[in-house]
C-alpha cells in the first residue's frame, strides 16, 4: 500500500479538488467521506478508485471488496486537506459517479425538484423518497449537486439507490403532459387542492420549488393542479424537505388504502 504524508502530493491536490461541484462534474468523481458512506457506496455497486485511510486507523473495518492496492495510507494533515468536513474522517474514498438514470416508464409518481439549492434539503428529500417507496427523482435548473458532501451525508446512501437525473424541467414536464401525467405544483394558495386529494391523479409529477421563492412562473404555467399542505399554526411555510416528505408519505398512505390487505400507515 502506498503511503502519502505530503499535502503537495499530486494525488492529494487532485483529490482535494473534488470538494467542489465543478470538479466533480468534470471528472465524474465524488468523495465518500466516512466508513458508513463507503459501505453504502460498495453495497450499491459504485466503483471505488482510491481509498485514503488515516495512518493508525483499523484497516480491517474496510469492506472486503475494497481492493487493497487502491488503499493509500495518509497522514492526518493529508486527510484534513482532502476532507470536505471541518474535522476529517479516517476513511475517504474517491468514487466514480454512475450514469444518470431516467425515471422508470412504469412509475406513476415522479418527484421533480426545481432550484433546491440547500444540499442538506436535497439529501433529506432523497432519503425520504426511498423511505416512502418513490423511485424516480428529476432535478431541474438551479438544483444543487446531489454528490456534494452535505447532500450525501443527509441522504444516508439513498442517492445511490434511486433513479435520479438532471433535466431541462420545462421540456421534461411538457413531455410528461403528452404521456398523460398530471403536473402538480406545490404552494401556499388556499384555492389549491389539499394534499389528501393527491391520489385523484393516477399518474403525476409533483414539483417541489425553491426553499425561499417556491416554483418559478415558467413552471407554474405548465402545472395542471396546485396542491398545498394545510397548516394550523402561525408559520406560513414548511421546509422544502419536510413538505416533500409529507407529500410522499401521503401518496404512500393513500395508495395503501386503495389496495386491500395492505398495512395502513396512518
């Protein structure tokens, strides 16, 4: 196994660049920071190109499938240099991003995100999507990078198991309208349908808009239905990840109610 102690080493310099979205996109690589995330990467069939292990760490905790020839023993200073976190983990893997997976043609529920900029929100939405049986997510213009360290940590491995693709949202939605989908925009208008009417639509794309300004006018114009979550306190809105989770949970609950013999989530 190779050992690196200098932060000026070329491998260290190139790896550290992956803390930035532009470098991840150009190189098709991302960092899995921490042993738990590395296990999720391996379990989901992603390729690990290099695994940095801090000097003195227990190598036996690495997944057996990690090629020991790809392991680099690194000094603490090196781990701190390549880590996207304030306090670096003892294990950091350089992994290959898989090709984007478009929505399954059999899916009757697709979640679309528009200008979701907070990576922690994006990751939390992906984690909830997997929990509530949603398979397909599309990311429109202005969304953050789902392979950013914060998004990956918030998603807890769900990123690797969902059909996720970045799309030109207007074109995508127009195509779905032609395929018979209802386009559902979420918002605060009390004239919208309430979320309990969600399953009146057999095939639907539900749009979650920007954390501050919601869905853009351009996308609103394509929506055939508006939907809101009733609230009973003085708050005027919900966090985007919370709103998305409620909608996905409600979709699952309503579908279960319509299927005899299934467990009611209520």
